C-alpha cells in the first residue's frame, strides 16, 4: 500500500544522518558529567551539538539549555516568571495568546487557577496576533510576553520582531515557542531580540524527547528541574547523550537545507491548496495565506466531519490530522480555529496537511486523486 505522510507538524521521521549519529553515540556510555576520558568524550559531543543547535536559531552556544522537549522548555519559562512573581516582583502580569500550544495554554489555566494574572491576547481571523490589543495590554506591570513563532495547526507566522519591540518598550521579557519554525523559515534569536526561545528536535527530523530552551544573556533564569549541576545548574538530570547528539546533527541539517526546503514545502503546499480549490467546491482555507509556515495547509470542508475525512484518507494510506495531534482523542473543535474566527461547524470539518522533507509532488497528486471522492461521499451521507 502506498503511504503519504502529511502529518509532519505532529512529528517528523528521523533523518538518516541523525540515525547514523545516534547509532554511533550508543557506544558513548560515559556520563557526560564524569571527569574521566569516557565522560569527556560524551561531554565533547554534547558541546558540539550545543553549538549546532545554537547556530540554527542564531544564538550563542551558552544560551542553550537542553530539555526533554518544547513542552518542558515552555513550562520552564513560565516557571521562571511565576517564581519572580512569588518573590514579590512588581511586574506580576504575563501576556500570551489564545492560540499557543497546549503546553502553554494549559500552564496558563493552571496558573490562573492559582491566582496569577495572565492575559490571552486575541488573534485576527487569519490567526495573527491583534497588535492593537497587545498594545493596550502592555504596561509597566508586565513581566513576560510569550508568543509562538508559527502555529502548529494553521501555520500562521507572528510578527515577532514588532512584538519584541513593543514588549521591550515597557520592560517586559519576550519568549517565543519556535518549535514549528525550525528548518522551515529563518529564525534568528539575536536579530529578533528575543529573550527566550523554545524548540524541539522531533519537529526537524531529530529524535523525540529532546529539545532546548535558549536564554539570552541577562534574561532571568530559574531551574525547573532541580538536583544536579548539569547545564551549569540550569537543568538537572543525567545527559541524554544519544538524543542530544541526534538533535545536534538534525540542527546542522536544518540550517544547511532550510532555504531549499522552505521553497519546496511552499510549492507542494500551494499545489495542494490550488488543486483542492479546483476540484472540490465550497472549501475554506484557514490561517494567513501570506504569513504562513511553508508546509502547513489547514482546510475546512463544510458538511464533512474532520474525523471521518481523516479515517477515509487513512484507508488510502494518507496520514493527516484534524486540529493538532495533541488534541486528537477529543471531539472538541480546535481552539486555534475557534479563536481565529472559524465557525464551529467549519472547525469540525477541518483537516491539517503538513508537508516535510520526504514528501514529493507525486504525493500531492495522490492526495488530489483520493480526496475529492471522499469529500463527495461524506457530503452525500451528511445530506441524508
Ligand atoms: N509547541 C509547539 C508549537 C508544538 O507544535 C509542539 C509539539 N506538538 C510542542 C510545543 C511540544 O513539543 P514537545 O513534543 O517537544 O514537548
């Protein structure tokens, strides 16, 4: 059976060079914190990986704190500011957006339940942050502004540079969850002036369970996990040497191939978008069509259920997602779509196609052959 994997925003396969580097790294069993030769070998490789990860986001190596992924990196940032607020800082408000990943949205719900003051800035009907509202929310009591780089569901890219400038004017620190942007669009922490940035290896052909938080010089830091001197006391726990080495190799490839990939992904996405519009009546393309992650296409098919479309496509070997994979298992429509003004019926009928480096234009042709009859059949059933 032919398989067409179009769920690269959920996770990506390992790149063959990443697999090779990890296979080799399995032999490096020394604890990277040990002072002897085996420990030093592992530590050396970890530092190589740190430079590669720093390079892909335009940050100095010393800013990188390895974590178990972007969820931990995001939680670490919120924990830093929660602690400052607990210690009596006059800056006791946090601003984030309505369309962040659940690792932020649910952290916010948890903190709000405990009395912390957190504002969720709304987005417009393309998923872009409402800068006019952000401007009104910003004041001298804001400690942190956290806005994702590119949205995992609809792909909308945020005006991070403007947001950083606006937030810095009132003295707030700025964090961006750039998990979906790495290897797809240019990300330079230095150029943007970001204070914190989260990323995760498994979204750019690296292993799962490893990621990083980059912390700019001078930005406050408090460890989220205590108990060891690793990462200069910033994150305790024996190094996951194999995964970190894999992440480093993946970061090198992401940097090397980014420009070509950006173009290739955009081309396939546009072929699919145009093909769907030509072949299927009454569809709605979600998100911002100008400021959009190159490989992400989110489409609503009125009068067809997203879950049914997903299952029928799966029978044809095509793998996609409805809303985000993190939310699947729940029949609630996607909060990202609802926040960006998509009505509830359309949100129920939405599918996210996300391309990656192993997709080809043949894959697009295959989807364009299989999808129209599926939508037609589901719409006929729904009319009954
Ligand atoms: N942020 C975004 C935007 C994501 O897409 C994801 C992964 N779905 C995460 C954070 C969480 O990353 P991780 O799986 O490494 O915890």
